[in-house]
C-alpha cells in the first residue's frame, strides 16, 4: 500500500511539474495575443498597401522591419503609447489615384494623442538628417524594401508612468551615442507585468478594389525582458526568447504545407502562396547551402529528383511525392512521382509562389517570386481548382498563407462585375 501511495504521489508531482513547464514554455497563441508578434508578409508592390492595427495592453511597441530577400532588419521603431493604446501602421506606395505620394514608406496613427514615434532606417540618417532617427505620428518614414516581414514586441514602457506630461521632444533628445537612455529607466515602467499585443493585418489593392486580412502569429511566454533602448540599436529580438532561436524554431517547425489553389478562367481566378522563413535573418537555416548570383542562400526544395540545370540545388532526391487533390472533395486525383516533377526551391526569407503567369502580390521581378506553371497546367486538367500538399525536405520554421483573386467575376446573373479576394493560412503538419 505504501509503495502504491508513493508511486501515485510521484506520478501526480510529475504531471504537475510537466503542466507547470508547459504553461511557462514558449507558446503560439491561438487568440493572437503575445509579447512578440510575427507579421510574415507585407507588400507595397503591384498596387498593394498594408495596414496593421495593433491592440496593446502595454505602453510601448518596438517594431523591426525585415527584408524579403535576406530577413535582415532594415528599419526599426519605438512607438510610445498610453496604456491600452491602439496603433495603426500603414505601409504604402504611390498609386495611380495619387495616394501616398511620399512612398514607399511607413506611417503611424493612433487613437491616443500622446503617441510618439522614434526610429528610422538602420545605418542611415533619418528625418532632418538626425542620425538617431525620430518622428511623430502622420509622418511617413521611407522604407528600403517594398516586400518583407515585421516583428512587433510589446514592452512595459509608456509616457504616462510617473510623468504624464513628458513629450516627444524629450523622448528624442535623451539618448547617448550608444543608444542608451540617459534617464532612470524605472520612470517608464507601467503597472503591466506581462504586456501583450495582437495585430490584424489588412492587404488592400485600391486599383483592383480587393482586400484580405489575417492575424499576426503571436508568441507567448517568451521571457523577453523589457529594456529601453534606441530602436536603431535595440537588442530586443527573437534570440532573447527563453531557450533562444531553437525554442522559436521548435514552435514554428513544419514538415508539410497544404493549401488550396484556384485558377478558374471563367471567373479569372488566380492564386499565389506566401512562404516566410521568419528566422532567416537570425542565421537559422535548415535548407541546403547554395550560391545564387554569388550570394550564399539556404534553400528548401519541395519534392523532385529531376531539378534540371536551372535549379540552384542540382539533382537530388528530395521529399515525398507531391499530392494534388480535387478541390473540396478530398479525393486524390494526381500523385506525381519525384522523377517527373519540376523544381520548386524556397531560398529567401519571403517566397512568393505564383500559380499563374503574373504575380498577384509583386511586380514579379524579384528573385523570391517563383512561378509554378507545371502545377497550374496539371490543375487545369482536373478543373482548375485543387488542394496541394508539399512535403518539405526537412522540418523548418515557416509561416504563410494563400491568396486567391477573383477578377471581374460575374454576379446577379452576369449583370454585375466584381473583384474580390480570399486569404487562408497554410495548414502545417
């Protein structure tokens, strides 16, 4: 009896300890709230604008903008808000209607009148030639890249703690040359012990009259310490998560990607996939090393042993056969063996996979924009709509979604023309 009781007690303690560890380990939150947010894609190419609405229960947000090609940070900002302030960040570029003539750039607005923005381009002078970067709301900061990803961090600092009258000029002027704050940091700590934010991202193409939206990926229990540093020299990033980059990679790892493709000529439907490797800028690479235009790249290859001379990887047996299924029915109608498949290599931080001749989200001139015409041809043979599953060479941390545009589709018995778009996140296994 004693042995049984001892065993039961040890079992209960083990379960409680496992639950405690699970509750404090890094998590991807389904409700979208986290101390760190990953926005896997923005675009201001091809007529698109990106609007990001951030609800924040802390006071300060730190944003890092990363390039689609390398994942490196090219701009960074601190946005100071009152507690529970709401921020809208707008990434835009000039369009044919005369909107956003100062773009491409990013601007900020808030429901809080005391908002202040400090930041700019990494390694370059910002507004007014002030090399530490500064600005206020409704000012557009130029951006060097028109497609990329963004990280958002919710921190415990705001302008209401201890001193509700501190202004933007004070925030701008109290930094030393090393990016250190020259006033006691505790003056800025709010009562929020565990600040969190949630971001809703809307992609709008005014010229095509379409829009789609998604929620940023939220990481909770990050263990990232709030430190008050100048944004252009900030050390706050995903490497400071408890467990480091490996912990983030484990939380985001996937070995197979599944989503819809709809290419229907009758309603001018076309589809593009976004695949983002959010840790590329941290030097975390799982793919094969190769040289592209003299630059070292790390590529995930999706399923073939017949890559051809144009593939940066050469010939290699990779992954499982591609599966293309009839849309909506779940019945597999095409199973393509590796030997007959043409290559698809994802070699960049953000990859756009187009299943039609023209890219939806970009001008199509960038290296990270790939056209998959063979998939489109096979899809056409089964009616123009299907579910595609791609097995990756090895598990990698990846995020993304598909966008399908329906251009000039007919409504009301053919009397009305309408454009609309659909976005669905990828299913990762």
